[in-house]
């Protein structure tokens, strides 16, 4: 379970970088959700990983 959360966190983090690059390349004319939504999921996955790792 911990490894899955870590792998998903890394995948969502990469998607966040790609989405933010897409928004920047389009001069902010596209929806910022392309970067925000995967970023939110990355934070959730990383916090779940850290919480499980501490116990």
C-alpha cells in the first residue's frame, strides 16, 4: 500500500509539471485545472505515504 501511494504520488507530480507547462505554453488561456487537479492528488498521495511510513 505504501509503495502504491508513493508511485501514484510521483506519477501525479509528473502530470502536475506537464500540466503547468501546458498552461504556461498557452499563456494562461487554458484551464489551470490541468496543473491543480494532479497536484492535489499528488499531495494526497504523498501525505498518505508519509503518514503510513511514520506508523
